């Protein structure tokens, strides 16, 4: 983009921390209106006034997607996020994306409805499954009284 005359800076893993910080500072200050970033910038950056986010690749997790698009619309402001969703690579996350869009009151593109929208339960090798639990129907042990000392 810079070679085509755009005033742009970037943040990515091949840059030193000092160069990354300068890029973010220049963007925050308005010296450079376009910041191109990899996932290294997906979380932890608090940059007010971001009006537009374009994701050229869909993140590996829906949580990362939410953090990426969360750069816009902070503190009551409105913002726009575009994400390129590729049928060849991203269909496993289609259901999660549709859920996020619906939960946020956003329109769901018709093409998205053609994918399998089932959401797989997340499981970790050590910690088991994640997701919503029905705490009202879990088996509970009866309470027991524990006595300390001579009471």
C-alpha cells in the first residue's frame, strides 16, 4: 500500500517491539491513518477512534474475531468491521460467526446460511469441555457441617 502512495504503517511479529510501538503511537496520534496488523495486535491495544477494521483472514478462534472487531465502536462510538470469510478455509467457524452476528443484532449474510451452522463443543485435553452449562441440573452433594476446634 505504501508503494502505491498510501500513508500506512504496520505491526507484525518480524518487527522489533520499538518499531511496533512507534507504529501504534503514530496511528494513535493520527500521523498515519492506516495501520496494518497481524494477530500480534489483536489483543491488548487500546486505540480510541478506530472507525474501520478489515480482517483479510478469519481468526483461528471466535474469541480472537471478537477482539479484532472490538477495535471499533468503543465508548459508545460506532464502527464498521469487514471480515473476509473463505469457504475453503473458514467454514468450521461459520456457526460461531453467525451466533456472534445474531447476538450483536447484526444482519447475517444469506451465503452464511448455506454452511453447516452447528457449533462444536470446545474441549481441552486436560480440562474437558467448555461452553454453557446448565447449573440448575448438575448433581449436587448434600451440605456437610465442618467443625473447627472445640465448638
